[in-house]
């Protein structure tokens, strides 16, 4: 393993982080790029080459010194890669893959041949208004006009909303080979890093990417507010897409999640990708480790690609001053939210240039988002520009990040639940409340309860009276704990409610509390969630301490003033 | 920040990992050590110095090029450090600290002056049998004979068990300045990395270290089977110890945990330490980040030193062949347990030489231990030597890693609980069972329940009948969820049991299940733990699916054979 030498075309930030991974395994990487390029700064040996990573002669020289050649960017000369491969030096991923991916239209066509879902794409014969008119008729307006080559970070894309945009579109892109892509109305952008090894394809978890000015800004790992099913479908689609290319290495797969929860591949990068930076801190094996391992046939397992903790990555982009990136980094460190900072050693910042990134991990996405808001505020302040809010305001009355779902069959149960709601608010536990009747809306009840676990709900509190079936039926539809609150009906003492909730058949447990005691239901939910979230466990402890103090104060009064005085104060004059 | 230059004495593995941290912040480190030393391999610039890090002249030259000088090892010339500090170049930690720590007896004496608990130590006037005899009388036999200087990884220590060892002890250490240390009967060795900043001291969590042949072999973070109280006391003791030294930087503090749970400082290292390697993967800010930040006055917060996931570090020590370390690394990667591997670039392996390390993190220490056993087996195989078992066999009948505590007032409740125990076993949930009676052993009950949370118990299942106080009393003593199982008494229908458990006052919740239904108690515990441990949540889902299948098979039989045939098969001939 440590005797192998890797040749790398390009020594930018992706190369630098790749070299960092190689350094840990003591594997030599010979880099072809300018002297003092970011990757070369952290690798000291005599095997590097100085020059352009696009220079065929230099690439051939490099290839003579290594066991495998790889790239940090796909915009390279694939003719020479084909030549060196024919001379027996493996190029990973294959030059065929790189050549096809360089032409974004060819990439799309290839995916469609393999039945991989991607937006409908049409090549333009020429670059005239008539050509635009014609594709508009074929795929409808608006559409996205794209350069087939040399396009990244949004450069090379032009949104054509109507015929009025034709001139501007041609002015922007008219001198390049073009294709048009059907407009995708997406509700989120997802991405998956895929690892292609000699044995097959593996996938990192599905993440959510947020772009600003067509440049990746934020990555949420895993994606928020997306069902487990969609997360898995995205991984499957990404694996299917990468499987139809040649060679080994990691691939970044960007996707659109449409309104109907279907997925379309947007673009594939045949290399480590910005959407995978989070893996350095969040996963046992980073995307750079994975790239290194896959191209050298060092084994790697699917479960090594898991996420340790929810994480968010924020790019550090240059602003107007040369030191703007360092400013952002320094102030982000000083903010003390535990961000892991990466500065790429690229010299002075220029507006929009990727100068570094920061990754936060936290026990829950909620906590990560809270810390990330601090970093975004700092970034906004340095660049003098306001970011879009982290979480778009919800139009429903429910907490977006609810941990407890409180359900009841009708509004009439609300007064009984109010005490519990007060506890949830006091202990700062986000919750949602829903009307789901076991008897009158059995389907909606089942649907709601089924959705709870994948949406991140940890505990359900269900209130019901009389023939009180809601808690037990809810427990039948989920694997998370359900707490039942028996509600005293207007007729009888509530024994019916208690027994309907308590005496569940063996196999389906309901955690039952006393009649009308929603206080204890909420506190039980807090104890359960507290096992995972220490802030909430601390709140439970504090609540108990306050109760103790309250009773001890009463004991003090009793001790100081005696029975008669306290009786009068508490219960009024004795009769 | 990125304009600062750090001077580093020594370019071994600690220096290398320090440089890795500096690289991420794009901070230049000028290293004084041999060419191609491990740290220099990952740092390419013209500011390094070639030579011995013990050479005063070279150190002075280096100091002229940097803003602060630090060390990767304490065995350096403190005269020259004192000189360069007087010339205005800060040395961190202070040369005073390094000088005092170099002399292990002076170190101990200093700690005792500041009332920091450490083993009683007596300097030897000379190196004769009479001197040994004399200290033996003062501190008793056995004692540990130690070299005051140049001692590390057990070199410089000699255990003196009786007068018969005097000759051998003097032969081993007689040519060095010596002191004797009172023998410490410890049950575990703990360690804490402390960060000394310009503003005060911060501490990483308390870890457990396991040594083999006096060399650190394994580090468990956090320490296993140690109460929360002791973990915190260890952090406090370590902070107190480091606070009485001078300067800034990270310090490794090694401690003994004695049988009575008291703590003694063993040794302090004024630099990053083997017991802190785990922080690279397990914490948002590694010990190397922390060292860099503290010596450059870059802010750092206590909560950035938290552990993301339980983790275990295993040193990769050289064995008999030059490629033994690489062999261990390659086979450990191939094992696919997600170990993060660090190889130090130190060339050929020699027996016992620290060549690298591996860190595992996992959602629970139990899972980390399971994976670590795989790595230990590989290590043992390469070096042809058997490690001590990871977890010494327990002499109690209880699971060492119990997640559920099952408690009852007497053996008579066991038959009711058996069904629940079967479920816990089936779902692979480790549990412990205890007799704790609320009425007959109120103190033991309180003591047991208090200990549950810090020992890692997640849920209590308490069974009781009649005036059934155990579940409610247990809930009063802890912040974890308590599930109450009402046991049907010999007299009456069990309503007394149900109501005694269910109708808790507001403020102290008990999750009550049906009478005698320990099955549901165990399944409820599984749902709760499943929120944290996905394997257990999956087992809950599987259990539900099996129940569904079982019922659907009966429906199939009913559908195929009709009422009469099934009645007979199930209930016998109708009368």
C-alpha cells in the first residue's frame, strides 16, 4: 500500500484534501500543477511536476512515475489520458468517463440510454434565434440553455424564460456548443457521493445542497425534511447513474427533487465534490479516503460511509477584500460553535472564489442549524450581503423540527392536553399537534403515524377517552414509543379510558400515564428524548430539582409556622 | 491568523499531526529536525531547519523566524528556551514548565505544593542498596523506582517488590538520578487532555488508557465503567494540576483510579499526547487544533472539546518485520470496520516502535469494542502475540454493558418478568436484573436507581404488585424513563397494582403497561432505545412484521378451511 505512487492532475483544493488523506496512509502523490499550488504545500518530496495539468507532455512524464493517474478536475486533455492508459498506466476514473462527462449533453444522452432519470435535453444545431425557437417548441418555455463543455459553478448556464431572452442568451453563450434542458421545477437539490470500486458501487448518504448565485453554498447531511424512502431512492439513482460509467473513484451526483418526490439527475462530477466535503468530519471514511482507496483497490465497505452526526458544510467564498476569507475563518473560530475550518492556501481572496469551507457536526440537525446561523451571520457581515434564511418560514402552525407529535381525536381533548403542552414549551421540546381520530379518520391516523418516524418525530403522545383506541392504534402503526393519556369522559370515572389504553395485547406496547395527566406524559416524553439530547435531560433534572425545592419550601413554612397557621393560609378558616 | 509562523522543535509523529492541523488553517510551521522527518513530509516551504531539535544554536536560529516556539517533546534544552524567551520570542508552554516537568520528582513536588493529589515520592540521595532500604522503610514495599529524567514509555521505571529486587533495580537505573514512588494499587488508568489558554484551563473528556509492556496501547474515550462523578473529578483534578504550570498549550495528564475511587496524578506531558489522538476523529476540535489555537491565542471553547461518538484508539506498534506496521494497517482497512488509520511515515518498523495508530468511533462503546476486537486480532496475528482480552470477564451475573435495568422487590416477581426477559434477549438488548424493594430496602433502591444513568442504563423496568411503589419510587430517583409492570397479587384482580403505578402525581411520570404484561414493557424499552440504536429499532420493526405474518397465516387458514375446521384444530371438538 505505502509503496504505491499516485499521479494527480491538478493541485487545487480538491487535490489538497486528497493529499491530506494520502498523507495519513503515507502514500506518495506526485502532483502536476504550478509550484506552491494548494496541494503541493502539504506534500514535500521530489516527485512533483511543475506545469499545467492540461499539458500533454507533462502528463505523459508524470505518468511514467506512478502506478495510477487520477484527476481533481474533469477539464483535462483526454487524448493524452487515453494514450498513457494504452501504455499501461491505469487512469482512474477512465479517460472514457472523463471524456463523456466533459460534454454535458453526451453525459445526459448516455444516462438516458441506461434509463437513468434525467431532464430531457436537446442539442442545438447552431447558435441562432431560430435554433432557440425550435427547442422551445420541442421542450417548452422556460428552458435552461447550457454550454456542453467547460461549464461549472453555474458558468455556462442561461435560463431562457421567454423569446425575449433569446438575444441575451446567445450573447452569453453563443460562441460555445450548446444544448437545451427542460426546465425542472424542483423543491430541493440533493446530492450523493458515489464510490466506484473494482467490485461495484457504494453510496454516501443523501445530502441537500443549497446554491447561491449558482455556486454551492451549504450542504446538509443528511438532507432535511425528506422521507427515508426518497433518501434511499436518491442513493439508488446515484449508484445506477455512476454504474454506467467506466473506471474507479468517487463521483459527485447532483439531483433535483421534484414536487411529486420524483428525482432527476442534474450533473455528475467524476471526482471528489464540494457536496462531499462534510465527509471529512462526519464520516469514518471521507470522500478523499474513499477516492484513494478505490483507485488503489484498497477495500472499502458500505457501512464505513455512514454519518456520525448530522452535519452542515458552509463554503468560505472570497468577498471584496483579499483577507475576507481569513476574516470569516477567524471570526467563525471565535464564535466558538465548534466549526472545523479548512483554508485552502489559495492566497488572496477574490469575490466568489472558493477559499475554504467549514463543517459543523452536532447531535441533532436542529443544533447544527442553530450554530450554522451564527456562521452565516458572520459570513454575511464580512461580505456585506444577506443570506437567504436557513429555514424558510413554515406556512403551517407546526414546528418544522418537531420531536414530539401530540395527537387527539377532537378539539375537546385540548384542555386536558394543555398542561402537557406547557411542559413541552417549558422544557424547550419542539412539538406538533394533530387531530387524528382512530374511529372517524382511521386512514389519516395511520398515514400520520407512519410518517412520524421518517420525519424525525421521536415520541407520540396520544390522548383519548371512553373506548380509547387512539394510543393503541397509533402504537400499531409505528416503531417509536407511544404515550397514552386516558381522558376522563363526561360519563363515568375514566376506568374505561384507562383500561382501553393500558390493556394492550402482548406485542404492541403503550406507555400509559394517569387519567388526564398530560403533565406526566410530557415529562415522560422528555425523559425519553433526554437519552439522546443532553440539554433536554438536563431540563428534566432541573424540573425535578425545582419540584423538590417547592416542596421543601412548604415543609419550611410548616416547620416555622405549624399546622394551624399553614392550614388557614392554604385552605382558609377551619369550619 | 494565517500570517503567524510557529516554530516547532521536533518533527516526529506528534509534530506531524500538529502540522496537519496547522495546514488546515494555512498556518506555517517551521520545523527543526532531520530532513524528511515525519512532520516535514507534509509541509513544503523554505522555512524549515535541518538539524537536531536539541541543538541550542539551531533552536536560536529557528526562533528568529517565528512568532512562537513550541515543542513536540519535553526532552529539550531549556537553557536555550529561556534565552530565546528573554529575547522576546514566546515559548509555549513556558521553558519553566518544560524544565520542571523534565525532572519527574520536581514535577511531583510542585504538584504537592499546590495540593494536587499525587503518589508520595521521595528522592534518593544516592544509588545504593542502603538508599533503597531507607526509602522502602519510609514508603513501604513494594514501591516504584523511577528515573527523574529522560523517562518515557515505561523506560526509566523499575518496580521494586522486595529487597531481593534491589540489585536488579540498581543495575537497571543506578546511573541515573532517582526517586521512589509509593506503590499505587489502581483499578484503572485514566487520562485527560487539558488545554491551557491565555484565559484559563479547559478539559477534554476523561479517557481510559490501557498499557502493555509499559507502552500505551489502547485509549477508550470516554472511560468505561466509571461513574459520571469520577469522570468529572478526573477532569477537575487534571485542570487543577495543569493550572499550576506556566504558559499555554495542551497537556496530557495521566492518572490512577484507586480502588476507593480516589484519583492520583501519575504524570503530566506538556504537549499533545498519545492518549489524545482519539480527538482527531471523535471531537470537533482535536488536541492538535487545540494546541495550535492556545499558543496563538485563537479562541477555543469548552464545549468544542466534546466527544461526537464513543471511540477507541489502538496504537500500531512495530513488530519483528520492517513492514509489520503497514501489514497491520492494510489488514485493518480490509477488515472494513471503519477504522481511521494514521501512518506516521517513520520508515521501517522496529519492535515496539510507535508507527501509527487507528481510531474507531461508533454510536455506542459496545459497538466500538466489537469492532476493536477485530483490529486487535489482526494486530495479534501480525506480531504473533496475544493481547489481554478487551473486557475482563465479569464476576457478577450482570451484563457489563446493560442498557435496561430490570428491578423487582422479590424473586416472586420473576415468573411475571420472564416473558419480558425473553424479548430483551431476542432483540439483543443487554440488561441487568436486580432485587430492590421500595419498602424493605429503600436506601439500596435509591442508590441503585441513582447509579443507573451514569452507568449507561437507558431504561428501567420495574415490576410490583399490591401497594406497588417500586416503579414510582424509582422514577423519583432518576431522569431516565421508568416502565412500570403491575403484577397481579394473589388476592384481588390487580386493580391495586395498576392504580398504584399509574396514578403518579404530576411531575413524576411512570410508563405503565397492562397487568403482568412484561412483554410490552420490554418492547416499549426497545422502542425507546431504538430511537438511539438503529439496530434495535430495526429489531422492533422485524418483531412487528413477524406478528403481522403470524396473524395473516391464521387468516389464511380461516379463509381456506372455514370456521368449523379451525375451531376444532384450535379449541378441540365443540361440545
